[in-house]
C-alpha cells in the first residue's frame, strides 16, 4: 500500500509526504532522519493519512495537498 500523510510540526506548520510505511516514516522524522524541512521542527505528530493502491495515485494526491493553502490543509486535517 501507498500512503500520503500530513504531520503537524512543533512550530505548528504542516508537512505533507508520501511513504509505504507510515509508522516508520513518522519515527524517521522524529529521529531527525526525515525530510530536511522537519529536522528542526521535531517532534512531529501524525494528523492525517490517506491510503492508495498505486504509487502514482498517492504521488498525485501528495502534489494536490501540497498545492493547498494553509487554511485548506487545516480543513483537511480537521475533517
């Protein structure tokens, strides 16, 4: 399975990413081994996950979410 996830960082910013293993990836972010963006913003908290059958569908959705405004992302997370 393929997943798109949204993390809430310690500075209240939101980070969107793609993975095949959500738990492992969140642990990597919190250990400082994740994306450069999250390294100075730990701890991070998983606030949203979507599951997909194909990598291409997940990557397309990741791109869509990254194009949203902060307010739109917050609405997605709160849903």
